[in-house]
C-alpha cells in the first residue's frame, strides 16, 4: 500500500472516529473542505504543512497518519522548522552530499535543490524515499521530534 493510500484511509478513519464533519475538520485544521474531501478520496495529497496540521489536530504522529506506524502515540511535538533547514541538518548528520543523496535515494537533482533552497517541499512519495535514505521517522525528518 502506498503512503498516499495509507494517509487517505487513516485520515478518513480519524474523522469518522471523531464524530465531526469534514467541514468541521477543515475549519479546525485551516484547510478547505474541498482539500479534506480530496485527501480522503486520494485525489490529492497534502502538503507537508497540511499533513502536520492534521497530525497536530488529531494529536498523533505523521508516521501514524501516513501508515508508517500502526499505533498512535500521544505526545507533544515541536513546531517544524522550514524543510530546507531540516534537510541541511539531516545531511550533516548522515553525512552526505546532495549528489549522493539524489543518487542513492533516486531523487531528481532539480527537486532536491529546490527543497534545499526553500523553493518547494517534497511530496509524500519523495518523503518516503527520504525516510528510507535517512532511516528515520517522518516526525524526525520533519523536525517535530528529536
């Protein structure tokens, strides 16, 4: 099962369990009702900001929300730094070059440099590749936990 399908199913389950409407969830997470509906149906994927907003609202990890973990751990997460800042930090911890990361994780160099320069953020497909490359949790990758 892909990370997007896992997210859509888990998000739908969390909304159902909450007893709230999609409209109420959208308002609480500062998303549009259309976005919430599209996420649940798998028509679109959330940005990293939307993913974190949803995880924060449901007080769960992004790993749980995307199906990377089967059990939800309730804990307080930190605010996420800009992804570009976190990427540079992770590369220093590994350590690795941009070239090596792109080659080993099969990430297009143009995308990598856009992330590193803060122009864009990776989608869930590429987040999954980064998780495997850095061998860490999504919350660690995003800087929500140490």
